């Protein structure tokens, strides 16, 4: 029985049902209130069937004391029964009785022959709907025409930007004080996993029904464009409350996140808010708490690393969560990863405990999960993620992203001290300088012109290339070799981005390895498009004025990438399916650049005379990102009355969106511009906070050079044969849109023949 459970879990990891109704960004009139939906138990076996046998319970987790929502007999039993397709559903359900009564009701069920039906009855009787402690509210100060819209020239894109601007109303929440559990562990009241917040906040969307840490950085970027400064302030106040209470900012607003944080962007959010509003009064409270958060990272996540290249020692941060049980919100997923009977070598107790710590650490990175943090990136190929997850090596990776963020946090905090006339910022600048030196020593490869994570296991840089290479530039760290080496070296850092825009139909992927993990190819995430754009903007003008380089006549843009930078050959890159055929585009040579046009790329905007290479890449990436957001929204039912008509039911049936009104997805495919991403532990999420934020930021920053995109024909895709793929080709998922859509590539010759909308 456990074997079938493991198989089911693997299928769930890769199969991703239809776009979710909860949190979807359908058009809503300003002032309307989004309904919080709840799930109904639907076990994977008949009600009379006994639940699968269980392995021994994990050790008690001191950081998570609840006997209901933390690792223990109740949580494991409910998860092994798989009453919900998403394990997060159960731990987000407050009890309808006191915790004492719930545990008493469960006690007779804590046996080997308990049935699925008995557990369904127990959950239905003793628990309420998930998320009911939160309530959607109306925005009282909503401006339908914020100033940033004046920066968008194209009428269609301006109208769509305005539509996305309204989606904050779908995602705005407050703690529902009338539904809170008065006594968490007493004989009266109820118990909940929620960490109540004192102020209004924005949720990401879908299953992410509470406030999250690093998502909020891009949410705040969008709130600033939408002139919702009070909501940005409230978001920061909530984080400050958490720092006061816990000493750090948890991953999200639930007790099961209290053993881990996320990329520490609070100080940069604070700076963005102060810069936009000139509200320095917030600094009186914020600065001491910013110090407290940095101290937490220094105390709990920092160690000394001696460079094998210079013999210098640096204090560098890593992600390292203390945890010896499955994550409560992903309990069955972690449980089956550790106890998968289809894998040849079973794990002993110590190995399971270590794996649970690595899984939690991977979640703390925000990149859960990626080959970047595994010892065996391609273990399991692209069809079974468990071998790769068992090879997680997060704690032994000194990551580019985290240390770049901490470097910038110290620099920014020093500037905030200066602006608030408080004590000298010299200590923070000194710490920043040390981190910068460590980043350049440990991560920077001057031959490959890229940054790579440092691996404590091998005491050397990893060779896996990822979007993390842009984080130091985003943070203001430009290597001397680049500053002194001229425009060729500066371009070399972005040559892979140039290749993606020419070779693929979407935007920049996380890595170029297809593993089935959601932070690998072909997925492309909105925050990384923002970071790549900001990295390009960080380069000085003397390094960016030359025209974009072009490959020789018999080469593709892959030839422009520095030798060894990607650590794979051109033929090993993920494939790009071509519509109307059953094969991928050429893997090598000029024919691989299917989106290359004169002076631009497909869906890359219009070339401008005298444009430097960095400006060209910004224009192309900004346009491509906008194309992906708009086309996927339109393909899932989005429309703009009088401007963009709704697709026909026949077309929307291809994406299973006949009853939908348009989704903003959390991730996209770099091979398609009208699809969501794929892979991971949960279904593709609609909403979506950070996508909305990046869309509004791009509209404000690049609106004058954005051009209406050419979206692929859904009906043409419906007849598309699935292309032949290898382990290095883009694997096709089966999530809502992706399941019916085999491919959504338009080769450049076809793009030229379309008339947009």
C-alpha cells in the first residue's frame, strides 16, 4: 500500500491539475470582496479501506509544539490517509473544538486498522475550513488610475496593466479576529496554525493564503506603483511585529514555518517604501528591528569559510534549518521522499532526520527545489524527483543569492541610518565590504564570467550555472575584471540571457537542467526577470554602449557565451518545441535561434537606432516577460471589454478555462509564452502576488518601449503532437493549461505573420 502511495505522490509532484479557483486573479470590480474557499476531504482510497501502514513517528520538534499541526501521530495519520490533494490544506484548518477534545477524539483512531472513512468523519467533525481565520477586505483608498499608467504607451498594454493593478483587491487580507482561536491548547476554544497579524497584508494567492516573506518584496514593488503606500506600510509593520516576537521573520504566517526564514529582503523592502514615500518616521521603529534580524542571520546562519583560492577567511551565510521531521505543510511529500520504497536503498533513521533538515533548508532558500542545491543534480532524470531530493546538500552550499542580499542589506541599512541622522553607518559598511570580498573570492569565476555557489563538501565552486549569477550585480557588486575588461566581458555575463531570448519563446529559466524540480528548467520565475533587468541597469554606461554582438554566420548565439560558463554543450540544452511539427527546433547552429529577428527577437519589442547591448536586452526581456504574462492570462479567459475580446470556448477549452476569467501564474515556462510553469510539490498557483508586482514594475519602468505581443494560436496547439524529447528536452507537464497544450512555440517566420490582438 505504501508503494502505491509513493507512486501517487510522485505523480502528484508532476501532474498539476487545472488552474486553482482559490486566489485566481479574475477581474473584480474595485471594492469587491474575494471569497475564501475551502476544500472538502476526498481520500485517494475507498472510505472502507484501511489507511496505509506507517513508519515510526519522527522525533518531537521543539520549535513546533502543537500536537495537532506539528509532527506527531495525528498529523502523520491524516497525511498518510491522503484526505486532501495538497497536504497544506489540513494544517491550515482551525479546529472546531478545543485541542484537548480534538486529541481525545483522535485517540481511538490512533491504531493500525483505522479506515479512510473514520478519518474523514473525524476531520469533518473536528476541523473547520482552511483559512477562515483570515478575511478578504475591500480597499478603501483605491485609485483606479495611478500615475505609473502614464508611462505605458501601447493602449492594450496600458489597459492590461490597469487590470492587473485591480488584482490587489483579490489578494488583500486581514486577520479575522472573530474567528481566531481564543485558547490554543485549553479545554475551551479551538486551535489554529495561524500566526495572527495586526495589520492588513497581501497574500501571494492560491494555497499561499497568508503573508509570506520574500514574496512581499515584489508585492511591495507593485504596491508602490499602485500607490497603495498604506498597504506597503502595513506589510512592513507585520514583519516588524514578527521580528519583535520571534527574533526573525518566518517563511510565512503559520506556526509550522517557525523554524525557518526566507531570503532576507526586509531591509530592502523598507528602503523601497521610504524612497517612494519619504516616510522616514517608520525608521524609528524599523531600524532597531532591522538590526535584530541581521543579528539573527549572523548568529544562526553564518559560518567561517576559508577560501581555497586566496586562503582568506570570511563570515558567510548559508541556509541551514534545524529540523528532523517532515514539514507539516508538506508532510506526506517529505514522508514519501524519505520512505519511498521504489528506491533501492532505504534510509536509516539518521539519514531520514538529515534529509528532513535538508528539505526544510531547501524551503528556506525560496528555491524549493532546485538542482543547484543537490549533490546529484540529475539523479532520477526528469521523471522522478525523489532521488535528487534525497541528494539535497543545502546546508553545505554557500549561496550566491543569500550573501548578495545580505551585502546589500548592510549597504542599504547604512544609508537609512544616514538619512535618519542616527549613529554612524560605518560598521554596516565594513561588514558589507567583507561580504563583498567573500562573494568575489568564493563565487566569481573570472574565466567563465559568472558567479557560482561555493560548496563546502568539495571546498570549491560548483559548476552549475543558474539565475543566481545575477544577484551580485543586482546588489551592486561588479567584479574588477568586468569594470576594467571592457564591454566584451560585461556582455559575457549576460550572453546566456541573450541566447535565451533568441533561442526560446519565453524568459530566463532558473537553470538549464530539466529535472522535474520546479526551480529548474523550463520554469522561469517573475522575480528572476526583475533581478536580471536590475542587474543590467546596474552596469555603468561605458560598458553598455556598443551594439549587441552577433554570432558568426554558421553559429548560434550559444557561441557568444564564454567557454564553460553553462557547463553543458549546446546540444545538451533543453529543446524548444515547434508548433505544427512533432519535433524540437535545431539544437545547434543558427537554426536554433528560432526567435532571432533583425535588430530584435520575437516578442522582444522594436529595435531603436543607436541602442546599446544592455538596453537591447532590457527591451527584449521586458517585452518577453510582458508577453508571457498577458498571453497566459488571455489564454485562461482574460479579456478587456472593447479592447481585447475573450477567446472562444473552443480556444479556452484547450486550456480548460471555459469558466475562467484569466490567471496570473506564479511561474512560467521559458519555452512558451502562454503557459504556466510546471513541476514541484503543488499545483500551479494563480494569484499571484509577485507576478502582479513585477508586471506593474515593468510597466512603470519600461512602459514606453513595450509592444503588444503576438500570442500563439490555442487551436493550433490543440492539434499539436507531443515533440520527441530526451532527458535534456523540455518535459511537458499535465497541469491545466499544460496538459492540453503540447507546445506553444511560434517560430520567427510565423510571428512575423501575426497581427497581435
